[in-house]
C-alpha cells in the first residue's frame, strides 16, 4: 500500500493550524496555506504557543519545538504548494461554495494520485466529489477540536471514493496516533449527530428553568461525561441494562411527550 510522505493543510484557522502541528510533530513535512500573510503569521504564532505550553507541561522537549516548526512551510500560493504532496486536508470555513472551489482547484493542481480530504463537520462528502474530475480520491476526514489532543477522526468515503483512498487514509491516521473510524456520509456524520442532540437537550433544560448553563455543564462533566472517555453509549447501556433503559424511556415519553424518547 502506498504511504503518505508529504502533507498540505488548506486553512490556518481553529482546526487548520492544529492539523499542521500534528503532522509536523509526527515528522511529516507539511505546507500550511492561507489567503494572506497575516493569517499565516497568526497560525504560526498559535502553533508556537501550543508547543511552548506542551513544553511547560513537560509533554515535549525544548528541541521538539524548533524541529516541529522547521517541518512546516507557510505560503499563500496554493497552486505551488499542492504540486508535490501526497495528502491534502482542507480546513477552510464551513461554506459549501468555498469548499467546492478549493476542491476544484486542488483537483487541477495536485498529482492524480494525491488524496484530497475534507475536515467538514456537516456537509455530504458527495458534494465535493461532484465537482471533481477524479472523485475516487476524495474523502471526508472529520477531526474534533482540539486536534492535537482528541484522537478520534471520522473517515467518510463518498460514493465514488476508492478503497485504496480509504485504506491509505486509515493507515496514515494510525501512523500519527489517531483513532480513525469509518462511517457513512450523512448530515452531521456520527459524532456531531450525537453531540448536537445533547446540546439541543441542554438548551431545552435551561429554557425550562431546570438548571443554569453552569449547572448543566457541571452535571455533565462529573457524571456520564466523566466516564465517556472509557465507555461509549452502547457499552454504558449494556452496563445499566437495556431493560432499565426501556423503562426510563417509557417514563420520559409518557411524562414529556417528546418523540426522541
């Protein structure tokens, strides 16, 4: 199987600079692209701050700060940066027109076998494949913030994504110590469907006057949120007992009359 050797990140914002940091810390050369020099300088500053903080926490050695930064190139020239890379991760704002434009440009600028991944958190990956000449190399790669810490990456093939693209992407993510999990392309994918359902219920609880936002946060952090690092929802359901869940769902539905229960 072909191995990823060189990387490109498009966008230096909330997630983009973190991707560049992760790739560089794992000894992959990475080019970080954005529209203006001030945006690039901001991204570089954020990466340096993150690395210095990791050094203060004794997570890395001082020498790793310089070696990591040395592996990152910063440029506004997407065409030039895209020509020789194996793997591109798009991390521009969640604007479908902008993302489609970027993918069309990447389709033209990159080598035919370069993998083109999107970090979109909501859009159907088939939206990007539809504007491509070579849709078999397009894939979703949805990380969670902050990417330097959270290991999960949802790997989302589109209808025309090749198995080779999936396999190479999964292998690359494992090599940089992530935990990739494949899922189907659908609005919100898996993690955000669950995460936004919890957020919606939290908003409803505050609106009903049951607790303040601060109280909701504290309850979640110190209860089921505390154990979610070790157990997923199906494992927790098994531990509690599906029969117990069934009784509680019936009670909640009868009392609250909400279809989600």
